[in-house]
C-alpha cells in the first residue's frame, strides 16, 4: 500500500475559487505545502470556465451579505491581477434599464444597494443614456455602473494555475475524491493526508461536505445557463445591458453581455437541470443524481416555493430561440433577432437549496471546523469576488 501524500492544505477543485484560495495561501504562507486536486484534466472545466466573464460591480446584493462585502474589492483585485499578468480587461460598464413605471422602484433599490455597498453607480436620464449606450431603451431613467467589466474567465484560471505551479503549489489532475476514511482523503489515484482540507468542489461541494458532517439540510440544485451569440456585422451594444431583476431570486434575467473578445451574447437561461453535469444529451448522467434532483424539483413544483412553477415553465420556453431573443427586445431600440443564431456551450450553476425551507440560498455559504472547510453556494458573483473571497476565508475561517 502506497504512503499517503502529506500536505498542509489540500484543496478540492481547480475552479476560480480553489485556484484563488491556493494563490492567497501561498502568498501568505510560502513555507506551507499546498496541494490542489481536480477531477478533470485541466482547470476551469465547469462553471469557472463557462461563465460570461462579467466582472460585477456589486450593486445587486443586500448590504448584509458576503456578496456585497466582497464584490467591490473582488472587482478591483481581479483587474489588478489581470493588469499584472497582461490579461485583457474590457472596461465597458453596465446599463440597467426599466421597462415601465413599476420597474423604476427596482432601479432605485439597486442604486440604494450600490451606494450602501460602496459601488460607483448612478441613475441617469434618457439623454445621458443615449450618450453612453445609444441602443439601450428605458423608461425615464437607467442605472449606470462604470466599473462593470469583462474578462476571459478561462484565461484567468489558466494564468492562475501557471503562477501557482511556479510558486510550488502542486496541482494534481484527473484525481477524483472518493471518500473520507479517518484522517485520510481517498481518491481514484492516491490517498492524501492534510492538516486542513478545503472543499471548493462546486457542483459536488455539498456531497463532499456531508462526508464531514456538514451541508445536512442543503443540496445542490443545478440550473443550466446557455447564451446565444450575435453574428451580425455590427455590434448591437457598447456596454452590458441588463433588465431590472427580480431581487427575490438569484437570477438576473436575459441580458446583453459584451465580451472581452468584442462579441455580444444574449442570455443566460436558468433552466432547471436534471443532474449535476447535465450539459448535453445524456453526457454525465447519473441515476442517483437524477432521482435526487427530480425529487426536489417535483417538491418545489408542488409547493411552488419561490414561484418555482412559473420559473421552470418560463425558463424551459427559452429553448425556443425566437422566444428567447424576444425577451431582450424591450432592452434596446434595435435588435436584429436573426443575427443571434449560435447557441454557446452551456454552463451549470451550482445553486444551493435549503431542503427545510425549500428556498434557494442567496449568499455564499461556508461550513467547517478545525479539520475541514466547505465552500457552498459559490455562485455568481463568485468569479468577480474570488480574490477577495480567498482573503476573507483565510483571515476569517482559516486563521
């Protein structure tokens, strides 16, 4: 029997959260032995490499949340990392538009949240809107966020992994967590013995947490996000254009995203998925996951928690391209619907559900003890927050 690999910190998951944690740990404690394991053959194969790349400003989140606390600083630190490593950042800003009088109050609430959270944000009239984003259409006022930007998320993660390797962090690919056995972490390749385990496994974070006695009343409920890419000869917008969201759920509605590569995407969907890696066809299908998720989705549909019935029906209709594009027409004066004609690779949002209240968790969630720490519900804006999130975790939870 092989001797276990011994380390000070063992991190599970090479997405942006696991990578940024390793980065902050090795910067603070260069003498520590840090190992990161990833079940895929490269970094950022799931949510971190499949998201829109939007760097959020931080005005959506209530001031008592970790998201609000970390987003502004995370935005700054991500831009700083990109500047240091010559990674392009598109500083395009964001416009949030109102469709009618009723949505104006939502717009004002976003401004209030932004001011409380220390975000540079302002309400603007239609004349100023026409100067900043001529194609955006709003009712009386819009919200302008100049610090919202875009990056290439996969490129950021790849650069992080390069930096980590140079700093002596060991990243082991194709290593899948199996179970805990006493003080050992068993995988398909080797056994590991760590002074502290950090679970940043995304879609599987809740399952690993339960092996350590955590996430007892919470389960990952996956939602599929798909974008449509614009393939016209022009650009329909110069900034991100978003609608006023329903602040009672964590989804931001169909919007225009301007990428760092100067492409415009429309989306995303938030379609309930039926297993955790339900990207395409029956790829990644697992009976156990299917039955568990189907059980909770049926329960949510039956009790209509957080208006799940309407959400599910509304989202499934987005598979119809014409309907999907139609949802964005009210955001702009001109929308060349036929030019939004290419579905991009889907991503899966690892959204945490509280199984006692049947409500979606709105904030980041951490559980753990002196032996292990479990990062649950690391959903948007986790990419934006990642460097600030890592600093918070190390200072507040690992110190």
